[in-house]
C-alpha cells in the first residue's frame, strides 16, 4: 500500500509499505494533519523517530474484520488513536487522559490502510452513519472537551480564546454552540475575517479589556501569553493552558492575581474515552458547524505540499485523503 512516510525533519515522501496483517483493517478515507504532526515535520519528535507514518485523526471503511467483532466489511468507522486502561489509580481519579497504561492504534494513518488489534476494537472503534471528513475532528474536539471540563463555567461566563488555529477555533465553535459568549484574539487579519464571517467575535492582540472574561484559553504555545492574560482575566476566573510547552520552559505569573483576585491557572492534555464519545455525538449533531474549520483537502501524494501550506498559516485544518 501507499503511505506518506516521514523520513526526517522536512522530509515526507509517498512510499510503498507492506499492508497491515491485523485481524481488523480500516481503509482510510481521511486523516487530519494535527499540530504534533506539523511539529514533527518541522523539528522532529522523540516519540516518532524516522522512518515513521504520522497521522491519528482518521476515519474510514472496515476492509477486514474477524467474526463476532461487531463490525462487518464496508462499515464506516472512526477510530480513537488511544484508549485509557480504565483501572489504574489515575483513571480512578477521572484523569484517563493521563493514564500510563494506554492502549494504542498500531501505526499512523497517513496511508491507505490501518491495522487494529483485535482487543482494541471494543475500546476505540466507533460506528458512523455516513462518510464525511468532519469525523477527522472527533479526536481534536475530544481534547477540547477535556479542556472545557477543567473550567469553572457559569451561566454568566464569557470566554476568550487566544489564538485562532484549529484548536482555538474548535473551542470557539464549541462555546458558540453551547451559547457561551466567546471572543477570539488573533493577530492574522485573514483568520479574523474568516471567523467573524461565522458570527464569532474577534479582536486583535492588545484590544482585550481587563476584567471582561472569566474564562481564558491559551491556544498558542507561547509562554509569555500565560502571564499576560492572567492579569486580564476577571476576578475568580480561570486561565487554561491548552497549548503545550516544552519540559524546560517555565511560566511566571503575577502573584496578586492568583492570591488577591483568586484567578486559577489550569492545564489539560489529551482526552479520555468519555470525551471522545461526547465529541462524536456533538459532531453528529453539528456537522455543518464543525466542518467549517476544514479549509483544505489534499490527496496523500501531495502530503508534503499540504504540510508546507499548514506551516504557512494560510490553512486551518487540512485533511489528507488516500
């Protein structure tokens, strides 16, 4: 089969690789490029030494299935890239996203077929009613739902999302769908105009008034933004560090806001399976809303071109289609 192979920093090439030999095989219909994929392409990643097949935001058709697994050849499915164990101490603390005993899909999905182990079918494979690229967004939306779960939202809450990349935009669309007033801070005029056309309020950096927003999501991996927006958040509000920073980076925050104004600083990472299931239900109910962030689709053979476009900032979400 054909696969888009990551062969090192800045190197992607369409190559022939062996077909999966698993009991359960999914023919990939679409796979989204995520921030980790792009970071790996640009800078490398310790979890993905080359050569490797990247990509985990995928859906497809069952091409091979064992008997009595609950699925038949031709069924449409979306696959979670991992599932927590559900029994360890961390899982018992309702923090499945941090489980150290996760079960994973065997390989990346920038390819024609993905093999799934038999014991993973019941954990991370879910049926779909139709073929639609919006289902590549289930995993990223699940991560957003984990972030929202960390927030202390009130009926009167007003949300501010810092950064109009794919994840920040998903936050804004989710808040909008739930009736939470939301504003996105974004320096790029093109992105502001796109999002404003959806009826979501936008503003430029430097235009945020202090004390207006009690819920602030930092969806850009710049540590200085955390200290900046801590001071702008309303009393008793919450700032969520959603975008990841490297292990050797440290964040400084104003002590006055934390102690005297009771502003909370929280973080979130990944998703748990209940987030994935909720995300699938939300996308089923709001396909048109969430599909807005998919701005480009490319065939797998033009994968490097797609990665370069995403790096330029001229796209939101790109789906690769084998």
